[in-house]
C-alpha cells in the first residue's frame, strides 16, 4: 500500500476551488499550540512551529523506535493550519490592523492511530532530542469543525482580505451566516512553505464556519 | 467542539444533590436551587479539606442516557471527606477516561450552549459521571472545564 496523503485523499478538505463552496468537516485529530502575537516576528510563533513539527515528526518516525503505535500506517505529514482571532472581538480575516494583537492556534492534523498515549510517547522522544524546547503547550485535540464555507486563496497572505470578502459574499448569497465564535474561528490551511515558495505561488485554504440563516 | 482525552484519578467530592431529568420543566429550578443552597446555606464554607476552591457541577447515576433521570451534585473536591456539613453527600468521581472541553463566556449561556452541542456529538459516552469544573467566579467571562466520561477502547 502506498503512503496515505491526506491532501490527495480528502481533496474536498484540502483542494477547494477558487469559487467558494460549502463543506461539512468531520472529526479529525490535531496537535494544537495556542499563542499570541505577530506570526512573522514573535518568538512564540517560532517556538510553536518547533514544537508542532517536532512532535509530528516524532510520531511519523515512531515506526523506527520499536514503539510503533497500534494501527500505524505510512503517511505524508499533513499541512500546517492556523486558527486566528483577536482579543475581545471576533476576527473576520478582513480587518487586519495590528498583527501583534493576533491570537492563534497553530495545528497539524495527525493520523487516526494517534491516541493520547501515542502523543505522550512522542513528547518523551522529542524531549530527549531537544530538552530545551517546552512541549507543555502542545495538546492533542479532537475536533469536528462542522458546517463551513471554504475557498482557495492564491498568492500572498497579505492579499487574503479580497478572497475573504468573496467568501463572505458567497456565504450570505447561499442562505447562510458566518458563525465565527470562541470555538469556531477563521481557519487557514497552508499548502506551501512560505520560505520556499514565491508569494504569488502560495496556495492557502481559507475556511469560515457557517450556519443556516433562520 | 474541540476536546482533549484525559485520564483522571478518582476524586472524592462533598456537596448537595438532587435527582432530575433534562425533559423536566423543573430541571432549571432544581439545579439552580442546589447552587443557591451550596453557597447561601454555608455548605461551601463548611466543607473541610477542600482540595481547591473550584466548584463542581456533577451529573451522575444516569438511568440510561441524557434523556433519562440523573443525579446532579453541586460540590467541591475534598480530601478524606470524613466530617461533612449536615445535609451534604459524599460522592466519588470515578477514575478513567474523560473528554475535556474548555468553554468560556457568560456562565449560564455558555453552559447551556455547551450541552446543546454535546448532545449533537457522537462520543462513546459512559453515562456514569460527567462534570463541570468552574475555574473562576467571573459570571460574564467564566472559564469552565467540562469532563464527559468516555468508554475505554
């Protein structure tokens, strides 16, 4: 059997068109790290990346350790995702004033065989390799995001507002309302590494929670 | 709703209890009455060896599932729970696997919304014991951790 590649198997989740579409997002497992501050400059975001990728890599490599988790299968590590909001007011992705005021959850999806026990094991393995990195902020979280509208954004992250306005226009035209709340935030999935991809070639899934208009 | 899966140790709690049902028109009054009693009749103040000052809302002894009768206990975690105030009960939150949810918001609205959403989820619930743990006493921006008993795989 080939490697499981979530992006290819679940095209509906990861490869939306540039025309917005409704999707029901099922329960998935994530490693999440919460933080605050500008992702381009804050030390906190940098540390979150180190922990997220470190733990995800430890889980992927656990097959080599003699501690292969039950149900392990070969897979391509799913992409980085982010939930974004600001203190006190819901963030719509459009009105970006001060990136230092961002609150975020950085996260990477994990394969179905990852349980709390597998996660704890990965923390131990990672702590041996990088004893100075604090993994205490990382959580293994189960989340069914539910009914959403999503769209593919092509190009620089700073140009997202135009795409988001298009997304929001589709939401209301299709008989829904945006349902951003404490538990369901503005959501982005990063399909490329911005350090290795020219801004004009970046692909980002933008997803907003919605509910039926009453 | 996002949740983590945690393994909890057994907890001994002391508090006041009543039996009710989510379909009962009396449910809100019964649970509200327990909270008033807990704080206004010196029950909280009288509990010895409190492990912390977090109040717990516990739902246990379900007859079947969320549609059936259950016991609600408003309580605090307490050490040995040997000498307890009059009119209180001692209960045990069993050790085991729980889904842990973190909710923030207006204390009444956020909790009501939580249970509404939980009933839509397909969790492998045990219906043995679930509980809310109140992290602060801020009524508008309350932080509440809710633990839902899960079946072992």
